[in-house]
C-alpha cells in the first residue's frame, strides 16, 4: 500500500508550481504558474491511455498519484511538474495523522484548452 511509506520511499524530486493572478506594470492582468517549491514524492501511475499522435480535439489521459509529506500550502491552485511532464491536481487526500498527502493528478499539455 502506498500509504505505508517512510521517507526513503519519496524518491522523485518534483516541483510544485502555484497559479498566480497579478497585474503587470502596465496594469494588464497576468495569469501564470510560478515556481513554488521542490519536494520529494512517491509516484505511481493509476491508469493511462497514451496516444502517440492524438487526433485534433482529443488528448491522452494518464492518471498519476503522488504521495508527499503533508503540506498545508499545496492545494488545487498548484500543479506538479516532474521531468518534462505537468500534472494537474484533481483530488487531494490529506492523510494528516500519518503525515502524508495523497494527490491524484492527470498529465496534461500546457497547450490543451
């Protein structure tokens, strides 16, 4: 079971990025993800349907679960990045008593609508 973990199981160094809404010097609203922090995570693929060349309007769907140390600063305004992939947070299971967070994500391309 992935929740019966110890710190040695958190082997993937991932990046947490936070969605930020701000205004630039010209007064124009700016919405973008900004780097927030690094952390170590356990990672496993839950399901997936990869397509090498998806047709326009379709996308590959891969669900990945991360387990990290509990952190109140990580929420649905964040995304996880590992190597070249970006993971949109779909569900956060806060396992406070064990000191872990289980985060279910889907892989996505930044150019998807």
